[in-house]
C-alpha cells in the first residue's frame, strides 16, 4: 500500500488541552507523523492524541523554546511543522504545504496566522497577518531557548506560504488576560537576566508606539471593537512588562544564606 502522506512531522506541545487538541490533530492528517509532547496533563489530552494515532511523549516543562526544540529533536522526519494546541491548519494552507513539500525551494517557511478574538477573526492590526515561521528543515533551523516569545532561528532564506494558520484559543477574556500577565512576567525576567534595564519613559513610549503601529498604521480600527480590545491588551502587556523590569532593577540584591550576619546595636 502506497503511503500518500507527505514526509513531514507535525510537532505539538500540550498540557491539559483535551478540548482543543483533537481539532488541531485533525487539521494535519496529511502529515506522515504527528508528535505530541505532553508536560503532565491531568485531563484526556494524551488519550485523545493516542487514539488519533499520534506518537505521545511525556516531558517535564522546559520553557516554551526548549520544549518546542525537544519536540523537533525527536521527530522522525527532518521537515517539521510546529503547532500550538489552539491552532489549526486551514484546508488552503494544508494544500499549499503538501504541494510545497514535493519540491521545496527554501529550508524554512512563514505562514499567515489569523487570530480570533471576542468571536471575530481579525484581519488587521496585530492580529493579521501575523507572519509566523513554523515549517522548516531541522538541520537548517531551530527554536530559541527563550522562556517566552520564542522564535525559530535560521540563516537560510525564508519563503512564504499562502493560506492561513488559524489561531482560535476559545478562551475567556479572564484567562487571556492572566496569560498575558504571566507572559509579561517571564519576558521581564528574561530581559533582566540579559542585562536590559528600562526607565520610566519606556512605560509611555513602548505602549504608545505599539498602539500607533497596530491600531492606525496596521489599521486595527477596521476590526471594530474586538480589534481595539486586542491592540489595547497588547499595549497594556508591554506596559506591564516594563513596570516589572523596573521593579526587578530596583530590588535589593539577594542575601547569601551563608553570608555572616552583622550584630545589631540596641
């Protein structure tokens, strides 16, 4: 029997994603292998992936960048497509990927990522086109080690694919805001560890520049209320990141537990 699936590994990192992972897996049925790296799910995530024929691997959480690179490293195919559990490959994009893999001209490819927010598929602003490098040959590209805002690093020429990668988190605003708050903390810590410092001027300039870019220059206003809310939350996340970075820079250095204590005077 001839295997009509293309020589491609789809790699997905997951945790407690039973409500989402099934649709994600179904959208990439054209791939020869689907690898799910689970980091301790307490729901049916692993069972669903197993039933759908995926190779399921347990791995403790390493941070976004390292976790994704681990998934890439264990794939059976050198060509990999990296997805999050709340993403789906549209039929148009699936057809383009299948055709491209017949004779790839590049070692890495970006695709448009369309975000859904407050029930609306965004077409402008920060939400679209959110060009994301997700398809690559692993001998020519790899994920960064960043805890958050991880990126694919490559020195190869990067091509572009038509069709949309659909990002539909289906999460409540409260959950979305909590996630943004968590990400801003991780990003602030990463910047601090890299020696980056920020002044109070950054608190105004960064969110303001971000709003101008995505709401006006990238025409986020055309997405109505959901477009405004999406850009505004992104601006606040930038504000929160720099507030936290300033706080880290003003914290007193940690006292070594082995340092001798000074006698206090009464």
